[in-house]
C-alpha cells in the first residue's frame, strides 16, 4: 500500500519528502511516487533519535522500495546514463538480501513498524491508533527499533552500508 503524498513547497523545503520510481509491471514504465515519513523526521526534530537513526531508516526504505516493491535504485544511475538491466537486477537482489537480513535481525514486528513509518508514511499517532496503544509507547518502540536497525547495519556482513 502506498500513501499518496501531496508535496507542498514547504514539505519539499523541509526535506521530509523523497521521490522514488516504482515499476509495478514489467510492461509499464516506472511510476514516480513521493515518500514521506513524518514520524521519522518529527522524532529527529524532537531530539528523540539521531542522524544515524534517520540514515539507517532511509537506507532500509530505499532497499525495501528497490528490492521488494521494484523501485529503481537511485544510486544505480548516478555514474552517468541509464543503468543496464544486469545492474538493475544486481541492485534489486542486493536490496532484497539486505531487507531479509534486517527482517531476521528485527523480526516481523520490527519490519512492520518500519514499513508503516517509512513506506506507508504513517505518523506516530496513526501507528498508535492502528495498534490500539498510546503514542508514547509507539515513540519508544520506534526509538528502540531504530537503535537495533543501526546496530544491524553495523554488523551486517560485507560492505552493505556506508
């Protein structure tokens, strides 16, 4: 499920909206989508989480969108021109591998929190409402989850994360 984000100039200026291109069907061109995570950036502005937490969550979201949802990897085309199909396949395979590693490290509940926050763009209040709990519990759970995510990337085999 993708939440459609109406990106106002203010939200774009704040930097809490990211463009991704998702190819849902092989026969159709990639479709531009906007991703936002108000919960992540609100927690960062409040000082609850650090830049390392934000970077880890954004990295996971890019991997999830590339590997699981079939988005075009924004890093793959940065070296000039359009990446070839082989590079795209390798990029997706690597993203899926990293997502599986994170799911094994954090569990299904952790992945669900990440997906709600980073892909679905749910706020802390919306996540709390969906879970039937208080937003302070959700905020604390996200804080712990992001701490574990940073650690998972730090111990992940290979040079997966910069």
